[in-house]
């Protein structure tokens, strides 16, 4: 429970500050400023961002083909003229002007980080990189 003397003291300070406010001060002259209330999140992010992720079981990069131990959850959405394919858990995102380009770009990133973390010693990593090494470690099997 709040101390009553603190409330009384705050009230007195507020009244003292109000005494210095000009009597002819009009709040209607203050220009209205756009705030978060005028931002429509549906307009910015769109309904497509809410789509359910789809599983990715196979990847192909150049001449190499890979299959996954477990499906990689991929969320695909469009923003303006670009498509995005992402997996937040693996911290990767692919982009492209078509859906296929975005998925191919995502596959390229996944294979890159799979190779990167596979060749990296745990003693060279800290923080989130250790978590990612563990995720990428057994993710792909080359066909």
C-alpha cells in the first residue's frame, strides 16, 4: 500500500507546478501528433505473415542434395514485391522475387551455416552460436 504522505506531497508538487502555468494556455492549440494509435499492424505485416509454417524435408544447392533428420519449419510470406522464407529457430531467412527464389535462397543459407558450424570447434563459439552449432550439427544428411 502506498504511503498517504507521499500522495499528499505529490499532489502539492503538482499544484505548485500548475501555479506557473499561464491562465490563457489552451491545449487545443497543440498540434496533434501521430502516435502508435494511428498505425495499423495488419496493414504493415499483412495477414499472410500469420500463415502456418510448412515442413522442408529436402534441400538442393548446386549439385548437392540433402535430406533432413527432422523437418525444417519454414514460414513463407510476401512483403511488397519480395517473398521471404524463414526459420527463426535456425536464424536464417531467404529472399527472392518469386516464392521459388526465396526457398532456394533459404536452402543456400541453411547449407552454408551447416558447413560453417560443422567445421567450427565449440571452443571458438559463445552464446547463441553454441545453440546454433547444436541445431545444425545433425540437421542434414548428404544424399
